[in-house]
C-alpha cells in the first residue's frame, strides 16, 4: 500500500495549447478511496492515465509512496487497472482464473494458493474455488474478475469508469460492492467517474476537475456544504443547486421582490470587477416553505410539481427579477414535503435555511466568505 | 430517449427485428446461431438481407463508443469487423428500458481462435496466430489506436495462405489518439501477453493445446515479436558509406515484411559521411496492392505473395520474361487462376475463399508431385484436392455459433514446403 502524489503534474497533448491536465497537485493518503470527477474533457481520465503510465507527464512528477514513477513503465509501477470486463476462462477453475497472472509472474504455487484463498474469503467465493465459471452467477463471476486484481496485491488500484457499461440496477449494487471491498482491503484506490452521485457515495474524498484544473478536493460533505466555486456548486448535488447572479443593494442581494442579507465579510470581499453583483446559490433541499411576510422570503410561481413519493419537487420562476439579474437555469427547484406540495400555478414563498446560503463572486465565481 | 437507429448505410430490414425483446429472448426463427463460450454481454447472430450480423447488447454509451471506434478503424483501413449500427432507446413491451444494441457485420470466412485449436494436430498454430495478432497490433498502434483489451477472443482470424490474418472484433475499451505514447503501446502489449497466456492455459486445461506449447513462452514471444516488428517499421538508422544501397535495403526489408514506404526521412549529418534514415509513413499490404494492380484480384497479403510467386513461375515457364508484367499477369489469370477456381464444384465454394483454395491446390499439387515423383498437372491436382480434401472440410464462410469443443478436426495441411 502507498500514498500517491501528483506534484505539479501536467499533460499537454502535441499540437494543443491548453494543457489537458494543468499543474495538478494532489496528495492521496495510504488506503484512501479518492474519486476524480468532472464533466467529459475535464482531465480526470488523463490524470488517472498519467498515474498508470499510459500518458506522458510533460511537467511535474508523480510519486507512488516515496518512489518517483514519472518515467517508470506501467507494468513496473505496482498498480492494477481494474476493469469489469475481464474475460473468464471456461475450462479453468475459479481458483486458476483468479491466480493465473501470478503463475505467469513465476510465483510459487503455495504462495499463489494462499493469496487466492485470502481473496476468495474476502469475496465470498471460498466454496467455489474448485468450480468452473459456468457454475457461477453473474455477480459471482464479476467478483472472480475483481479477485484477479486483488491477488496481485498491488500498491494502488486504478479504476476508470468501471460501471459505465452496466445497466442502472447493477450499477448501484456493484458501486456498493466496490466501495465496501475497498474498505476491507484498505488498498489506496483512485477512481474516475463523470457521475457525481457515484463520486459522493463512494469516495473518502473527491477531487473535482474542470478544463484540466483541479477545482476542489475534499470529503463528499465538504464539497456539498462548502463548494469552493460556482462550478463545484453546480456540479455536486442532485438536483443541482439553484444559482443566480443578483444586484447588491446596500447590505443585501436583491432577489426578485426580496432582499437576502449579506454579512459584512461578504460585502468586504466584493471587488469592483463584480460590478455591484453577487452570485447566490441555494440547494432545492435547503428551502423551507414560509409565509409571505417572513424575512428573506422569496416568491416562486410554481410551474410544475413532481411527486416522487418520498419527496416532491416544485419547479417555478421568481417574479419581478431585476433586469440585471440572471439565473443559471430559468427555473428554481424547491424540494418539499410530499404531503404539503404547493399547487401548480400558485405563488409560494420559500426561505433559505440558516447557514445554507452560498455566495460567490459574480466576476470570478469563487466562494466569498460568510 | 426515444427509439433510434444510428447506421451509416441503414438497412430497412433492421426494423423487422424484435427490438422490444431482450436479446436473450429473441426467437429461434430470427437467431441464426448462438455464440459459444462465456461472454460478458449477450451476443446473437442473425441473418438479415442475405448477410449474417452480430448483435451485442450493451449500455448505450458503450455501444455508441464502440460504433465510433469501429468506424474510425475502417477509415484507417485497419482490419476490423465492419460496424452496421447502434439501436438505442429500446423499451420492452411494458415500457421498461432495454440496453442498446451494437450491430456489426459477421466477417466471412473468419475463424474464432478456439475453432483453430479444435484439432491439436496442426503444428505451430499458436505461433502463426501470434504473428497475425502482432501484425494487427502494430498496425493499430501505427494508426494511434489503443486497444485496451487485446486477446485472442477479441480477434477473428482468416486463413491467409499458410499464415493467418487477424481482425479486431471488440473495440469496447479502444481509444483513438493522434499518436500513442510508449507507455500506451507497451501496456497494450502487456495486456495482450497476459490475456493470451490465460487463453492458452484455458485451452491447456481443456486438453486443446499441443503438448509442446508452453503458454508463458508464447506470451513472452509476443512481446519480442512486437518489438522487432515495431523497430523494423519505425526505428531511425544511421548509415555510412553507400547510402543508396542501404536505403534500398531498408525499403526492401519493409517490402518483405509486407509494407510499402509512404515516406522516408533522410537527414545527412554535418560531416556528410553519415545519413540518418527513418520510415515516417508505412502502409501494410505491399503484395496485396501489387496483385490488385496487376490482376484486379483483392486478396490478403500472404495469399497475394503466393499468387505473385505462382505468377512469376508461370512467366518463366512460358518464357514470357520479355513481355510486360501486366501481360504476364493477364495470361496467368486467364490460364491458371480462373480455370483452377472454375474447376471447384459450385456447392463447395463456400468452404474457403477462392484465393485460399488456389493456395491449397498449389500446396496439394506440390505434395502429390513429391509423393509420386512426377510433375502433376494442375487439372489433375484440382480434381484430387476437391475429392480428397475440400469435400471433407467444414464450411468456413460463416462458421458461427459452433461448439468448438465438438468440431471435427480441421484437415489442415502439413507445414508448407521450405
């Protein structure tokens, strides 16, 4: 097992100006499950491949433990790329299917057997070791494939969208399996996905990337509670955070007919580039339905209501917006108690819960102090 | 997402297939055959408008990705299965979503590797398959394609005279780059090595491997052969002395390996005594192109070598050396190649490709001549070959869904004459 360090690691593809990965600094702890997440083209897969040795590192370096692996061949890095599409060999037993790579490496029979048995125990496959893959269920076969990577006892597991080819149901169950398996094994794991739900549910920490630049690293809760900029705020969480840019009037942001007070620290951090505006964010689940007269209440004209049983979501617009205000998405989303759903077409009032209002610079998108 | 079909040359008959059923439940009257072995995905072969198509059920994202990759490979002129289309947005009869389907055209006369090992008598099969796979891998890498899951089962083989030609079948994990890094290439080869050893060990476990074949040695050999071919095609070389002769020698060596040189860089050093030469663009199919130009026959590289050799022999035999090459080629097609193919009864023509039949007839004739100590005329050799060999062969035009464990042995020929 080992730590992993990206130290100013940069990848510039030949013939392009903008780096695919730009001075990535990231330290992953021993045994940690780190998820690289972001939209397509953000550099997450490239980062993983730099760690695997499949992409060149043009600047900076990459360390596994204390070893600089920047110029080491992939097979000599002591990593395992895990993907779900391993083929299983029909004439070989489950034990041979799991251990054959060790046999290739010339490992002693006894040691192979020991490792295979250990892995089988973790994977609940002990009683099947002598059987052929044909006798196994789909889920068991997938675990055999995992076992093949586990028996190698690599220092780091690398996974690049391993669930993307599975159907939705299998994706959820495999997600849980991988996460719990990683915790039992305690092997440092770097996992790439474009799906923020996968990232939130699996990672010890998440690194959000955009355009080759690291946006924020932190636990799922940190990313959710304190997104460091507008991009992270809009990317993490489902449904997405409501975000809009509104004029500042005195010590408050003017959102439609209401005024949301801003702290002195926030006001002090506003610069001339912000042009007298701030970007305000609030999650659909951070809103309470309130009376019209409540301080800070925002009016919402409800267009559509989605009832999901456990939850309900109201989609609507904020009336009387200032002409200089702009919303990231034209509709505001409000999560409500499914037993007290606002009526379609009605005007309802919502207030942002204490401490759940996010304020960002209108010019840079960076988070402003509260 | 609504039901949709992405296809380059859409066949309306595609709409007749029961897309609202999971592939596993497709009725027997639609499905031509079931594939064998353990597959990650459900795959079925169907007959449609006179073609055999392979249908694979996978997630929509993966289906579109693989379709794009296969399209790109056909643009690069790399041997791969031809993509037909992607059917996505499928729902079953109660409206629940189904996975997408990737449709590819079944490669005629192709053989899965297991079918080639169905007989343990053929010497050297593993080695010949390896050569074909190495050639394919190098071509893919020259084109910037990283396969990511190289294996014998993700490859189909076509007979190519005494050798095989390999075709990529599964591009699910593939990626196309402007150029591959050394790390990508060597990792791909390392994956190939591991997978091939695993596949051979599996054949061994099923008693399907020649007893002398050591899977690990075959896997190690793959790397060595790959590195040799890659170096021959790409390495910079410094030559001294008679540069003209040495440049010609390098080009000759590449031609011998079956490649044409599209661009060669030659840079002299400051002293003027040395010249650095490096192939920049190499194109496979040197012999196949030459044969196509001379005769219009479109065959595989080693078959082309065979036919060209035979054509040369014919030219000498008839004293046509002074005639143009084109004239000699025309005469050979009219008096040797076509009569041989026409002598094959129509009902046996689905057994092998014409160029392969021609190759085998020539081999057969050589053995007959050896055995009988006389010069066997071609017409006699053809008849003997048809009765003794071809009639007993399985039909390889569309060898699909065959349980390779129960296949009759392939009456393959002994090793070719030296």
